[in-house]
C-alpha cells in the first residue's frame, strides 16, 4: 500500500516536491576510495613531493621495513627501526598504527615514487608476518621491498647495501624471505659488531647501546638515510640500465667514504672522552691530597 501511494504521489502534483526532498532527479554518487586511504601529513622536505594517495603508479611503490624487536626498541637488534623513525622525521611523516598488518605505517613521496615505511609490532622472528600482510594490502611486489636490519659481521659505524643472498642467520630476514618466498630482497646491513665472547650474542643484540655508541649512530644516521634514498633509485630503475650501474658504483664509494669519516670521528670522540675522564680523575686526586 505504501508503494502504491508513493507511485501515485510521484506522478501527481507532488512530483516536484518529492524530487526536491529526496533528490530523485540526480542519483547519489559514492566517492571512490584510493588504493590506500591514509591520513598521513604531507612531507615538507625538498626530497619529497606532495601528491594525492593512489595516483602513483604501482610500479613506483617501495616498502621500507625497519626490522626489530618491538618490545625492546632501544636494543642493538632494533637499529633498523631507529633509522626508520629518522626517515619519518626527515619527511615529516607520522607512523600510524594499522591493524591489518599489526604495524606502524607512514608514507611520503620521493620524486615520482611513493614510499611506505613499515615498523612491525612483533618479535624479530615474526616480522615477516607484518611484511607479507603489508605488501598484499598495498600491492607492492617483493622486489620493491627494502629491509633495514642489524648485522653482527660489520663493526658499528659501517653499513652496506646487499641485493639478496643468504640471511647469515638473521632470524628477521629469514622470516621475511620464507613468508614472501623471495630470496633476492634488497637490504641495508647496519653494523653493530660482535661481542668478545661469541657465546654472549643473544645478550649482546638484546642489550641497549652505550652512550658513545648512541653518539656514533646519531652522527651516521644522515649517511644511512642518503643510502636509503639511493637504494630507492636502484629499486625502481630496471636492471641493465646504465643508471643502475652508476648508482651501484656510487653506493660502494659513498659507503666507504662515510665509514672512514665517521669511524675517525668516533675514535676522536672516544679519545676526547678518555682524556676528559683522566682530567677529572686528576682533579679529584689533587683536591683530596
């Protein structure tokens, strides 16, 4: 009865009134959501360009993952996540909690490439779960994933870009490779050094950095960020391209330059700290005697 009444009213003198009330003359349009509807603030750095989400070609998307042990954010094992936070600050990007991958995610635009930052909220040996969920949701191929992780075989202050290969026993890298079924993942190995006693490796990686080590990390974080940006260029540049070879060669020289420079600064800082300690001790001895 209501339907019959409505049909009679819509064909009579009430037709214009109903059109105005219910907007029958224009169908309602539902806005389409982008591929990744996010609410991150726009970057203000010169290295990042503002664009609307979803407008970047999927081939130019890159996922940067800071591997780490989420319950111990200040440990040597979580140095990759420390660098990830530095990248977020550089590009004025907020890391927002996302339930679909149990991680914090940020985003910024670097030239014509859309870069996503991923900080897993799991233990190191389960970081692969977060990475797998993220690339499925963001439609990013495994070849466009860049891992940042700690490396025992490199001294603190040294870092290298590696294209796939063995995980060298790193549980976080192994989990990512197993879940993505892809062993050629590019990764930046950040040196943390080995302990004097080889049996104390677990305690070493889970322990916090010392004051002098934190100072060295602060000094070299800009060099690490520069390596990340150049790694993005390598990822989005097809292999065999002249630019790819040039970028790879520049990486080696760039890493060697910063290793020598910052190692020298670290040695100088340690020497100054030792001299300061000796001076303080002599002053105390002088006052006592």
